[in-house]
C-alpha cells in the first residue's frame, strides 16, 4: 500500500472523531472526496427523487467525475487536517 493510501485511510479514521461536527456542505465534500478517492468516478443509478440525502451524496460525488483518485485522496487528507483531525 502506498504512503498516500495509508494517509488516506488514517484520515478516514480521524474523520470519525473530529472535535466538532462539520456543517452539511462540508460533510458532503468529505463524502464525495472519500468516494472518489476510494472508488473512482460515480457509478450506479441516481437515488430516487424522495431520497434527498442519497441524491445529495450522489450529486456531490458526481461533481468530482474525472478527478484522479490520488488527487481526491490528498484533498480529503487536507480537509480532515483542516477540520482538526
């Protein structure tokens, strides 16, 4: 496992124990960066109209389409550090 992958996994663990709960926009950004960094471009069908949370997550992840996983991982690590993790 590369050094970046190790830091990414460590940041994911730290994100669960942040000193303060981030606002919803920041949570969506964390989610999207994590998914892009771990799974690549968005896949699967978009959630149904009444699944507001699922739709928001899907759309946040879709905005990162084309971003290299390594770039997403580094942005995720940086954001978690900025949030105190």
